[in-house]
């Protein structure tokens, strides 16, 4: 096996990991122009592993594992090689698209916060959102613009807004598991026993609606090669958000809101029909 074969295999494994954890994101990525698929799979699989360390490796030393993962990340990026296939695909993507290392540092900082924080004040909540979600959108944007710095700066804020909206929808959808399994709540200045319906509306829903609107203004300016995939993910999360808005907190604490595969296919078809006529508003 040559190094090129190893790298191709690393991207394939990153894709398999992404598909295993998120059918919705996978569907969106698969409609990107082919050259954009592998690097986005690489980014998603990388952040997925870090997230699993802090969220599900309960019987192990999470802090030690995360520090090792972080050290291996920087070693892979610096050396341009890793025996970990996910890190191999990620470091190639980081180095090829010149992804800012500060974005990776911010992401890893947010993962560290998950090891000890069960609730957040406004400042560290905003820091957490930036590191756990907004920077992931910015990493993907680096791939999408493929070296066009002017385009990157134009779309930087909408990309952050989209990442933040997606993350906050996830917070609402995952209330049950976050409270019951992980003992934490992602709302500034709120503990789980205080999480009532007016807080749900005032502190998350209003923010998310604003972020979706700002993100859309950026989606319409994306290259057509990736616009369909991003727009389909946007519609998926928007539908998820609308379902969540109709439920009160107790309902969200009793079940996880889902979108059926049939509805996902419908949204992908809708995206395909609409994406070429999207206009800047």
C-alpha cells in the first residue's frame, strides 16, 4: 500500500464514521461536488471523535484521553502524517486548505469545558458555542472557498451563525440525554431544575431564529458546488427546530425529536429544486 492509498483509505474511514453517527449530515455531504466531500467528512469525523471522548467514554479517564487526542492532533498536523486514519485525513485537510490552527484550539478548549462544566454563565456559554460549533462551520468554509480569502471574510459571520443555530437546536433536541446521562444543561445561568418554557423561548428559540435568518444570507452566496449540501442541512435543522418549538420542556425531557428518513429525502429533493434560484435577500 502506498501513502496515497493509505490517505484514500483514511478518508473512506472518516466517511464511514460520519455515516454511522449522522445520516442527515452524510446526505448533505454526499451532494457536494466530489472534491469537497472527503475534506468535510474528515472534519466531521475528527470533531465526532473528540465529542465521543467527552460524552460517552464514561468508564475511562476522559481528561487523559482528550489530552492524548490533542497532542496527537498537533503532532499529525506538524509532521503531515498519522497512524490514526481519522487524524491522517484531518491533518491533510488542515494543511491543504490552510485551516487556522486557532480554530482547532478553540474547538479543543470547548471539549475540555465539557469535562467539568454542568452549567454555564453567559460568557463561557458564548465561548463554548464558538468553540464547539462556530469554528466547525469556519473550518468547512475554508474548504468551500478553497483559498479565496475575500470570499471567506464575506461569509465568515453567516458560517458562524449557522454553526451556532445548529448547535442550539441540538441542545434543545438533546435535553433529555444531557440532563439525565451527562448532568449538564446548555443555557447561560440556568440549572436543569430551572429550565422552564419561558427560558426555552427567550434564551434559545429567539436566538436561533435570528441566527437562521443571518445564516441564510450567507448560504445564497456559497459556490453552487456546495450550496445544495449546506442548504439541505439548513432545511433539515429548520424543520427540526419548528418541531421542537411546538413542544414544551417536559415533552422534550421525555423524548428526542427526530426527522424521518422519508422527510429527509423530501428536504433533499426540495433543496435540489430550490437551490439554483435562491437569491440574496
